[in-house]
C-alpha cells in the first residue's frame, strides 16, 4: 500500500451504540456542547486510523488483527485491522474490563 492509499474505517453497530450511550451520559453529567466536542474528538481519532492503522497495542489471542488504543485516559477503542479496512469494534468508557469484550468478539 503506498503512502497515498488509505484504509477504510467502519464503525460496527456495537461501537455506534457505545458512542450513543457515552453521548447521553456526558449530556446528563455536563452539557450538550461538551458531549458534542468529546465525541467529535473520539470520531476524529478513529477516522485517523485510515492513514495509520497499526497504532495502539496488538491484542494477542483468538481475534486476528485486534488492537486497542487509549483516548484521553478515559476511553479504550477496540479495533481490528484486516486487509485495507479498519473496523471500530467497541468504544469503552471508564476503565471497563476488556476481557469479556474480547471474548465476545472471539465468539462472533
């Protein structure tokens, strides 16, 4: 893949649900403006994987290509790199245990 080629970034349904839940939580705890800004930054970081998909940490195990990446010390982004595609699998807030999430992905 040349420097000009980019990976496609796709948000899986669970990741979209995670973002929706996080948005609602931040609106309740703070404000609509803060929630909008925070989620825009998360989305921007996720979309930046189109040009640098191998960032983060590889997760060994049963899910080929699985990686994690932290965001602003409170969010963990689970994603998979395969061929020329990056799938955003989960966006987890607040230090949730990744073990059950990874096991669920392995069963899919």
